[in-house]
């Protein structure tokens, strides 16, 4: 980029950010912090300014926080024009315009797409519309679910035992509500952490009084005469009577509005390079469209340059900051996005945290603590190196293992600090499910090596 153009752009250019949530806000703040003084427009389909989502399935459901008071803190003023409550419906790359649902168009010199994900709905529309069938993704969703839980349903049915479903189940039990969870895999959390850890999660469910049904699918929801849900039919021919169903089937990336635009966008996200520049559908990188957050698919040097889609709070912040920096920098000053994935969840009184990409793991070793005590660290190995670690109430070790991931440390683990209890002496199969049978709620999706690959196939990093 010529220096004179860059100087002009930083002073007077037009940047549009589609997606007024965490990634969009942090990108806007970074732009201003690094000296961008031009026009900045924030477009969001919800009527709210950016708010924090993790509390929605935790503190909000327990009444410890209000859904309406989860606004993200502002690090600085961003002096932006806000277009809230109106969704982006199209992109004209040649004219550099974003089309909006109200018929308006917004012109840009550079565009950042941070449209994130939405909750996957119940696939049968007539059943999804029943009174008492809810999702949890937005502030409004959380407020509606809290009201229903506070009213004291006779039984809550949660469809899906990923992280969100598990957190909702935990909140229900803390409120004293009867809850059934239906999961098509063999245990909770197996898509994200594998069967070894999933078995520990299943024990937590049972000990906390959850009616956990695994290896089953919900085949239909039944209504009463006035359109309220009253029962769910399962694939094992059992019936669960319920007056509140929470659908927790994972997420869908918000890319439909880009259909026909020419970007490399599809159901698994928008492909971009390590500097957050979007690819077009031919696999050619653009220089005026950037991507950040849950909707992005980007190659990661630490994980074999596979394209990763990361639904992580920390990733949204780190990637947004990199994207914003690169949008207003010369080629020589741009930086790659190399954040090591990290995730946390609180459920049934246990704090679960992970670093790296557990679904890439072929084997797992329990290196500290004990599965039986529910206080441990498990380290995942892939092709002879450490690829991830997960902790249950033992997070102090994760920073150490993050460093091992970054340097490609060998697996199996042979540190003097490894706890030599029987279960930790040898690695075992991590027991991830068949990748052709997706489970509820993985937070990392491995999606192959090609930016233009848009097949609906989960591509494992195994050879």
C-alpha cells in the first residue's frame, strides 16, 4: 500500500464493521487507539450496543445478573455511527457497499466482518414455534429463559449436552428444578473434550440429580391443545413429559447474507489468512475485507496450518485487535493472529478450562490430579506432540502447558512434575466421536486446509 494512500486512509478513510458484538467493539477501539480518525460505522442486527454473552448461561439464569445489564465495558470512546437493529443483507465487493435490511446501503473503503454465530434452531419449524421451546444465544433469549425458569416448570428438557447445555442444566439444578438432558453422543462434552473427559462430566450430571439420556435423539416435540409443549419423544421410544424445552444444538455461522458476494464464505465461516484478510471464493486474498471472531476460519501455524473456526471469547478479542491493526497498517507492519485457543466453563460447581485444540488430540494423559477426584489436568497428544490441555479445578497448570503447546513439546509427557498415579502413567485414546457424526457443542472446528473448501464435512487433522 503506498504510504501517501495509507496516510490519507488513516485520516479520512471509511471503515465499516458488520457485527456489533465483542469482536466488533474491540476492533473499533483498537482502530481508534492506533490513530484511525476517519469514518467508522458499526452495523448490528440486534437493537443493543455490544454486550457480554458468557454470563447469559451462568449468572443471568441464576438471577445473579440482569440480562439487560451485561453491556461490555468500553476501553475508550470510538466515535462511531451506530446502525443497530438492522441486519446486513448483502455485500457488493466491486462497489464496496454493504446492503441493509431497511434498504439502505453503506459505503466503505475497508470492511471488517464480525457477524459471529447464532443458535442452531430446532429443525422442525412447527415444533420450534411451540410455546415453551426456547434457544439461548442473545440477551433477549436469556431474559425469556430466566422468566420461564423462575416460574417453576415441572421439568426442563435440554436437547444437547455441549458446554451451553451443560451450563443451563447446572443452573436448573441450582434452582432446584427437575431437568432431563438428551445427548446423541455417549456422554456430555465429548465433541469438545472427548470421551475420557465426557465420562467425568457424566458423573457430575448424575451426582447433581440430572436425568441424563445419552445415545438418543429427540425425534419430536408434542403440544397440548393450545400450542404449548407438553412432551418430547426420543429415539429409544421413551417419552419425557416437559413444559419447557431448551434447544442447545450448537451454533450456525452468520454468513448467509454473503451468498453471491464472491467471498469464500459458507456454513463453516469466512476463510481468511493469518492476517485476517478474507479470501474470495477462488482462494485469492482480498486486501480491503477483513474477518474476526466466531465467523472467521483462519490457518494457525501451531496446528498444522489447518483452518480453525474458534468460538472463544478470548479469540474474538485477540483476532479483532489483529484485524484492526492490519486494516490500517502497511504490509510490512502487519501481524499474524497466533493466539492459542483457550476456553472456560463453570458447571455443577466445577471450573473447566482448556488451552489448545482438544479435538485434534488422538490420546490423552492425566498429568496432574485424578479423574476420580474431579481435580486434574489432562494433556492431549497429536502425532507425538502436545496439542492441548484441559483442567477441572486445576487451572494453575494451564499456562505451563500453553508454553509447551507453543514450542511443540513432545507427547507422551515426561516431565518430573507429572503426577504418577496409575491413571496418569500411560496415554489412552482420547475417545473423540466419529467426526462424520457431529455432536453438540464443540468450540473448535477443524475445517481442512483449503480456503475455498466449503463442503459440509468435519475434517479431522489425522492422516
